[in-house]
DNA sequence: GTGTAGAACTTGATGCGTCAAGTTGATGTT
DNA sequence: AACATCAACTTGACGCATCAAGTTCTACAC
């Protein structure tokens, strides 16, 4: 669990000149129908803090891969939208990433272990997010019940 | 796999004022009979680059948790040894860490999934380390066959 | 209609990780 | 004996993450 994320990140940077986390952000956006998402929602989907996301989005915006726009009439909400250039970048990076995941993980496992891994993943995520103080990144206020 | 290391690291810093990686270093040393290890070997066991380890060991030395000493008559090799204070720190931090691992992972899994996880771990490690250029951290020159 | 609380970010300082380049010993090579 | 090479680190610069503090809206209270 220590080595895999590191390995995927290293490969991402070598092959596509971006962080694994940057890829996640772009990738999540690319899967939305309008390639747009509110910052908080994006942070939740990328399991990052709003602060981290803000920094990263700032950089990606400078690179022209996405754009920010205030949502009018609704608090201080901000939308981020993938640009064409940004979409092209994700599309170019995706196959390499998928190949890496296969190579390091999926192709190495028997079907039963793959299923086990899925169970483990959800179990761990649940366990972490039911701690004494569920993190803001995991369950942002806008999705929290009153 | 993204969330678990992050969660364990966060807890380590909250409860024991050190990085998860710092804990690993101290912990590995504490398991040696003489609480001593050569830098390269330590790097391999902690799956880190020599550079990273050097920085971290520098900090831990400043905190008085370990000490460095040149190995005489053998290249430029350096030993790091856990101090008493360092040992006490590991001993104090260990129970909390074990509890965290149980809470987030082990206690959540059925026995068969735990066994699967073990298989997955070794499979992934192998897959990563047989890449085109096996990393120096994983197989340091001193352990590499000619 | 002022005041307070809170949500949704943004910003700046600090610290750790990484990469490239430098040191320092030992081991051959000619 | 001089030189090149290599292994085992160390160091410095730079980038990214985190934390605490600030900003900017809305909404509700009185």
C-alpha cells in the first residue's frame, strides 16, 4: 500500500508530466456530463482537502487545462470546468495509467483476490470515515445531513 | 490505498508527533538486535531512497532519537543507531499505531480477505520491482548479484 | 437593518520529498 | 604511482501538501 501509489505517481510524472493527483482531478472532471464540478464536490471525489484542491486547481488553470467561474447567487461557490486542452491531456494520459494499474495490480491477481480487494477497499474507506471526527474532505458539509 | 496511508500518517502525527515514515525508520532500527543498521539497508527496509533517508535521519539525529557513526575501513558506509530516547519514543508510539491499523484495516476484514490482502501485497511488490529498471531503494547495490 | 454565524473557498508560511549534483572512500587499471 | 571508476552517502534547490488564518458571500436573529 506504500509502494503502489508511489509507483503509479512516478510513472504518471514520467509519461505524462503530471502528478497522479492532478490526473485524478482532470479525470473526475472529464467524467461529468458537462465537464464541470463545484470545488467542494471535486474535493470530495478526489478525497482531498479544499485547500489542497485550491492550490492544484490554481496550477492547472495556469496551464490552461481548466477554468474557474463563480456560481452566481449562491454563496461563494465556484465551478471548475475542463478546457478542450485539459480534456485532450486526460485522454492522452489515460491509456498509460490504465496500463500501469493493470501491470502493477490487476493482471497480477487471481479473480478471487481482485474481489477481495474490492471488499477491502470499501471496508477500509468506511472504517476511516467513521472516526470520531469525519474529515471535511470525505463528507463535506454540503452533503452532510443536519 | 490512497486513504489508508494518509489516515495512518495523520494519526501518527496527532498522537505521537512524528511522521509515519519516521516511525518506520525508528521501528525498523528497534527490531535489530543491536538497534543498529547501515543506511543503505535501512533505506531498503523502509523502501525509501537513500536521499530521503539521509534527510530524515538528519532530523531524527537532531532530535536525539538516533546517532550516526562511520563504519571504519569499509568504503563510505555509515551506521545509524537508535538512542535510548529513540527507543522510548518507538515503544510509546507503537501501541497507538497498532491500534490504528487494527481499527482501520484488520478488524474490518474477514480472515479470508486478510489472507488475500497478504497475497496481493507480495504480488504487487514483485510486479513493481521487476520494472525495466529496478529501483535502487528496493535492491541496493550491496545486495545485488553481479 | 445591524449583527452573528457559518459555508466555501483562498492565501501564505512551513516542512517534507525528490532530483540533480557534489563528496568521500575503496578498488581496480595501466 | 597516478588515474579512473564506482559505491555510499550528503547537500541544496525546488515543488507540492498541510495548517492556520484570512476573505467573501448567505442566512438567520433580534
